[in-house]
């Protein structure tokens, strides 16, 4: 009898029954992302806990680089999913037929703006990020430059060579700002504003957070950057004001989608379902003040109180459809001040 039981136990272990989860075979799921590096480990841990059959393999770069790479691979996709990438990029992928139609189980519970409004449903928003001004009041005070309240205040000649902003082709933050100006001001006035702003720009940086970091250090007077980075740098003690211009601010959202043709569709669907849960949104809220799940809020110290109300009426589809045209025009006008790429 003991021999019988031992043989049966050995067979069960060989087949994986009763084996500990970590000993079972995991399926690698390749996820393209523009999440910040410090977000990758918490996301991976939570996903793999919720979907233990999965081993997350990140391919991470900036929004512009990931978008270009994904489109370049359209005939031979190498990713199973996209997560933490600008929704305007996912709309480009959707239009090209590169995303798998799927509505995650928890999608209907999310705020409406974070749900794909068109059928077939292919993407789901995670969190929103805004473009603000990190203004170093200590440096500005040396030249008696007043703290701006309007975008037009950045055209002050006293700010010549003292402003940095993200490059819109490599940074999603840069592109949301440019698209925001063109939408809220109108294209003619938007380009006119950017012509004036260019006169005061020291460099266009290839990062959404670096401009605020430079302003916080006193290397520049103003850095156009992410809302959360502004709050973070001020909380660390930097002498900056996080300015939300009165005309309103451009914004974007990070989103998740499944790549059409993935061989791991069932597992990708489980991960997409995880992305709509309260638990997932609580992780998002550690990095972003505005997330998709109602009631999940983790507003950091020094976050501007009027930020969410200042979000312009943003047409993400327009941002996606006009991205190449806008970036080509922007590059023709302003590329001369692009920072060298590392």
C-alpha cells in the first residue's frame, strides 16, 4: 500500500499536481511599457501574485521609443501586451489593427474617461498625468521675475535661456503639452505661442521629469514637466512652485492593451483584468494622483489642489491621428535646441 501511495505521489509531482506554485512552469509574458524604472518591480510582483502562471518580462523605454518600436514591429509583433503607455499611442495601434479586442472584467466600474469609448473595445486607462510648470522662486527672485500664472507669462524676455521642457517626440509629457496648447489655443495661436516660447527655451530634454529636476536644482528657472514630479521635488525641499496655468493644462493617460496575435491570449486577458482592480489602482496611485478606479486617491503633499479641474477637454483620438503631422512641424521649427540623446 505504501509503495502504491509513494508511486502515486511521485506521479502527481511529475505532472505538477500538488507542487508549490513557484515550482510550476510559468509562461513568460512580454509587456512593452513606458513605466518609470522604480514602478516595474511593484507592478511585476502584484501581477505575478494575481496571475501566478505568469512571469512578467518588461521591455521598457520612453513613450516615443516604445511607440516607434511597436509600430516598426507591426508585421511581426514581439510583445504580448502594452502597459503604462500613453493612450494616444494605443489609439494609433488600435487604428492600425494591432490590438486585440477585449473589455476587462472590471472595466465598467472605472471612471468613464478611462474607458475606450469606441467598439471594438481594445484599451483601458490606468492613470492620468498633467503638464505643469516647476518654477524656481529662489532663482527667479534674483532677477525679480514674477511667478507665472498663465502660459503666456513664460514668454517674458527675462526668462530667455532659463526654461527647459520635454522633447515631444521622445517624451509623452512633451507631446501632451504641445497637443494641449494646439487644442486649447487653436492651432494658429498654439504655434505662435510655441514660437515665442522657443526663444526662451534652453533645451528640449528627452525626459518628462528631467525639466522639473533641473528647475528644482536651480539649474533652470522653469521646467515644464509632470505634475507628480513637481510635487515630489517641492516635498524634498526644492524652492519651487508647482504652477497650473489658468488657461488649463494638457494631459494624457497611461493605458493597457493586449497585442493582437499574442500566443498567450488567455493569460494576457487575466493580466488585463488585474489592471482594472482596486488593488492595481492603489499601486497606480502611489505614482499618480489621478487614477481610473473611483475612490482610490493618494494625493501627495504639495500636489496642486486645482490640477484635476484644470485638465482641458482633451481629444485623445485627435492627438493620435495628428501625432506625426504635429511632430514633423514641431521638429522643423524647434529641433535646433534638442538636447543630445544619451
